[in-house]
């Protein structure tokens, strides 16, 4: 949590947003409860203060989804984390 800004924003692939450190905890807890496992699936791409990371999301039922995690950094901390299902739209 030390790498997250106090007012960090988490956006899911359907546009739902959660805010602040409490929102970050809710985001991680929701993934745990749903049995979602996420791992990096290729080389990240950095453009200034924005980093796009290809990820593989494994669901509890065995479904695998290829997506991207986008991190925007401000003042040395993650200010925004967004899950994007279209890797090309994320610049990957």
C-alpha cells in the first residue's frame, strides 16, 4: 500500500471505480473472493508516467482472459490503476 497515493483510483474493465486506500482494499478483496488470479503476461510498456502491463487473468472456473493493467504514477505513487480488456487500446 506504500506505493499507492492516498486518493488512488481503481477502475475495473466495466468502468466501475473505487477510490482511496479503502477502495484498493475492496478491489483486492473482491478478486480474492471471486478467485481471480492475475499474472504478468509479457513486457510492460512505459510512456512517461503511464505504464501498461499485459496480464493474464485466471478465473476460479478455469477461464483465462488476456487483458492489460494500466498504472498512472504521480509524485512517485500509483494514482490510477485500470483494467482494460483490449490490450491494443492500452498500447500493447
